[in-house]
C-alpha cells in the first residue's frame, strides 16, 4: 500500500480588465519570471478566500467572484505533490500597488506569451483563458507538461 503523500496547496488568479491582464514579475529564489498573483493556501482557509487574500496582499486589489478554471499539478519532490488552483476574475476594486513578491503591471492579453514567463505559465494561461483544458500535470523528470 502506498503511503499518503504530502500536498502543498496554492492558488493564482488571472485578473482581466478589458483586453488587459494583470501580471506579476516574481523575484525570489524558488520561482522567478512572469506569473499571476497568488500564493499558499493557509490551514483552514477556503480556496476562494485564499485567492482573495493573496491578490490583496500582492496587488492591493480586492477581487470578487473568482472563478475556478483548473489545476496545475506536479511532484515537487519524490513525496510532495504541489497543486495550484487557477482562478480568473474581471471583478475587482482598489488601487494597484506592488509588494515584496514582485512588480505588477497590466499588459495586453495577446502579449502575455511574449513575456519572460515563470515555468509552466504558458499552460496556466491556457487553462485560465480558453476553457478547453482544466488540468495540467508536469512531469519534472522530463519537464513534460500535459494538458487535460
């Protein structure tokens, strides 16, 4: 019988304003490049509440009605599974301000894939934007990502 695996739960949100989307350029040792705002889900916190909190902490914006689009999934270590719940919303208020997580800015949706993206963000974008896929599993041994 397999032993239970440790799971790390995180979330990120693609925030739209017309033809623009909000991006964050993460600058830390473990995950760098352009991504969407997000972070870890705390013990006892709902997924949606975590998404709302993380966006507020990283951008200054208060989002409403985040819609779950899918999941990005990989084995971070031999016995640790890492799940990213991907949300999107167009419903927000507040004044944009950066945090220690990285710089934030609006760009045209059509220009997203030309940015220097953090690993896997092309697939996260696909899940958030088109609705055809709801899951991506990344095999870190061969760096292969499969959309479902």
